[in-house]
């Protein structure tokens, strides 16, 4: 049989690739990230305070914080599932993008999503504050979306959105405002998570900003758009619209908590580090955090008490989350299954995960999927291999299949969620008859060695004419 | 029979007069003169987007109260009622207390900050509240009674006391010993209690 696929780097197989945005996103995925702001900061000499959840005393280990619903609270029955979902979300600490959902089938347009608000308030009750200026600044409208800061010597917030015109981005001109937002020194990107999160990789000092940046960027949805992520906003960013759900965390939310988890020395991997587990304990007022529709808040609020462990660290004692009954609340009735411990990989041919037969000239599509589960954000190698009648091909970093008898990595970077991502949309015309097996694999490390730790394959057969 | 018919007619006329008067009472007040505004209370809910989701309560000299409930809230819209004289008097007493008229937000904030610093230094329990609401109270201290208005120049009539505070409910709970905060909280309670009145009527759009 005449070889149709020449033995050279360029091959026929990938030439009709639809360039997916999957790999460009990965290519832009520089392994750095951004963290946020902590509660209890009121003064210039408190800007670098870190607040810890209930029970932390400086010793490392697992910190269990109990969460309950006030037994006599209005809506107590309906609150249970969304509260459990919010608890699981914080426990899993999975950074996501695309977490803003505006869909009448998810949250009716004129209602406020209780789960999203509970997730935000729980964040406060474990020590996180707003990454934006928010209500505590006294500002109105869009000015609340500038990055959290204390006004400097001029006693006023200096607000200039900079050349890019986006409030909260890295080129904002803030005069003598004192930054409160921990940012990654390498990148100043709130939507990317660093491998190590502690004071060696994050800073409050504007002197540590990457070149060209003027202020810490925050997790606002317009900042995310500027940085290439649609429909994404930090859960701790203040401000929610009716009909909107924001039920998963972004990198900024995760990194803020992980910075706290690095302990009093603010170094990850030392003895004072802790992990946090929120535990739902039912309907009781005897818990570390209690949720209640008691109308103490105008909408929703978390009130925490705490004590200073030293000048720079506060430990929460007790948290109470209040909700106002004056709004139409939507209670998610569906318990979200926990994220898988191990990544789940998928690959489909013409939307099928089983072997199929194709004629010459038939449409041929390949899609990959990845649920990173608890390994979201972990550094990994991505591989796509095609075993064909004329040899082995690998997808390279230029998104082309190349003929190679040794593995060629498609990309190295953090594990992210992919849902039905197209890597080929073409026809079988020009491809030799025979059986093809396509494997999509991710590893549990990033060392450019093909481990195919988590992999899935699908086959298709092109029938002879 | 004739007497009974006349009786019915009289009852109908009386009822009609009653309803017309009530309607006129509200209609007359619905066009209340802004110069008769005594106090306006605004609760700015900045957590909810889009911005502008504020509760507003305006109380006038004749006791007329106009309430704006934001669309984001259940039953959003306009409402009104009329306060009894004694209620209005009680409210006015609170509003014109010296602690209120002389309220210095910056000084109170400094006081709270100092207290907090002491608590921090002594490792006492400190409190933090997220997502607090801002309230704005505007009082016209020279507008209440006719006697107060007589002899006042126009500019004195319009003297306004403007108070802004964030997290009042929580601060009142935590700092009950700060008299001005306590009084502000009482004013807030009095104004918000108007929502519980049976005679609170929606205003048709």
C-alpha cells in the first residue's frame, strides 16, 4: 500500500485540525497565581494580618470546623443541601474558571442563589475578606471593584483604572493607597494557582509586582475577561445579581486560604501548616459557624469573633452568618457529588466513547474531556497519541500530529477541567483504511516522561472503499 | 320601606364620604412638599447588583411617610402611611438629641479604633463583620413645628444634618456604651418599625 502519510514531521492527519482553544489556554497557563485579603484588618499597622479558622493555635495538623443551621431558622429544611454543597466546595479547594452561571434553569432570574451567598459568607467565617474595596470602603457603584486597600496619607482612595480601562487590573494607578491584596510576585494573576502558596511566592508589597504592573489585580469578572477567562469571578468578590450562581472557587479564593494554611511562619511545608475540614453537624446553635435567617443583616453577613495569636495572626473563635428574609432566595435542591479523588479522562470519536466504523469521506471529530477532581491545579503532562495503520503519531505543542516512535508531549502545566474539547473536526478523506486508536492521557507529575497515569482511549475503523 | 331606603342612602353617602376623605388624606400627602421633609433614611445595600437597591424612608411634618422598597426585595415598590402625632413627636425627640445633632462620625470611628487597639493589645476578643450596610440619615432640625419655622430665614429652614454610618446594627450591639451609636440605632429601629404597621399601603405605579 502506498504510504499516504509521508514520513516527515508534517503529517496529513492533523492538517484539518480545528485549532482548539484548549491548548492555547494551557500555553497561557503560567503556573503562578494570586491570593486575597483577610478579615480583621482595620489599620495601617494591620495590613499583613492573616486570619485563621476556628481552632487554630499555631500547631499544624487537621483543623475541623463545625457548621450548623440554627434549628429555628426560616428555610432551615431548604438550607441543608446548599450548605452541604458550600461546605464541600471549601473542603475540596478546587480552583475553577467559568464559575459564573446565569441561567434560568439553574437560578430563576428574580431570585438570589442561597448556595452562592452561603459559600461567600462561609469564606468570611473562615477568615477571608473581600479582594475588592467593597462596602467597607464607603464607595459606590463600580468604584467598589478596585482592589482592596487602605487609603494612604491623603486619607482618600486614589482611583484610576489605568490604560486598559479595567477596574481592579494590574495597571490601576492607586496613588498612596496601601494594598491589602496578597498577589503572586511572578504574575499578579488572580485566576492562576501557584504550586507553592506562601510568603516566598506571594506578597503585599507593590515593590514585588511584576515589571509593568502598578497594583495588585483582584478577582473581578472584568479582570478575568481581560486575562482571557470568561464568566469568572472570585467567590469572595463582593456583589451578586439575582439569577446568578457562583458556586465554585477560583484560584484567588483557594490561594488565600492556602496562604493561611501555611501557618504562622507563612511557609508551606513546615510543621505549623494545617488542612481545613468543614463539617456539617446538622440543626444546632452549638457549632463553630451557625447559619440563620435572623434578619440581622440587610442581605447577608458573617459576624466573627477572634483573638490575636500575635501581632500578625488572628484565630477566629466563632462565626454567625445572618440572612435577610426580605429577598426571594433560591435553594439548590441538588446535592453536588464530591469531586473524584483521581482525575477522570475521556476521549470521544464523533461523540462516541465506543469503537465506530467510518467510510471514507465521513466526518471525523475527536474531543477530549478531563475532570481533574481533587488534583485540579496539579502540574501535569498532557499527551495525545494516535496509533494508526501507518504508525504512531503524537500531538505536539504546536497542535499538530507528528510521526514519532517516541512520546511527544502536547503540553505541560496545571490540570484544568475540560468538557468535550474539540481537538479534531475533519473528515476521513485521505486517511488510509484501517483501525485507529486515539489515547488522551495526563500524568500525576510534570516531568516530560510519558507515564499515562490517567488515560482513556477510543478507536475507529475506516472501512476500505 | 321608604325610611329603610333613605337609611341605606345615608349609609352609602357616609361611607363614600369616609373613603373620599381617606383617599384625599393620602393623595394630599402623596404630593408632600419637599420643604416639609423632616428626615430621610436610606439603607444602601451594596452587596446586591446592580447598585441602587436602597431602602428609603422619608418622614414629613404632617406625619406622612413615604417608603421606597427596592425591586430586588420581595414586595419592592412604593408604600405610604401617616404617623400619629405622638409617634412623630417621639421620633423627633430622638432625631434632635444633642448627641445626634452633634454626631461626629470621624470622632466616633477614632473612638472605636482606639477601643479595638486596646482589645488587640490585651489579646481580648475582637469582632469583625463582613458585608455591612451603609445608612444615611438626613435631618432637617429646624422644620418640625410652626413655632420653629416662624422667623427663620429660608436658608435656616433648610439646614440639614447629614449622618453616614456603615454597620450600625452590629456596632450598636458591640458598643452599647457609645451613646451616639445607641441613639442612631434607636432611630433606625423606630424608622424600620414602620414596615410593621397595619396601615402601610402600597402606592399603585
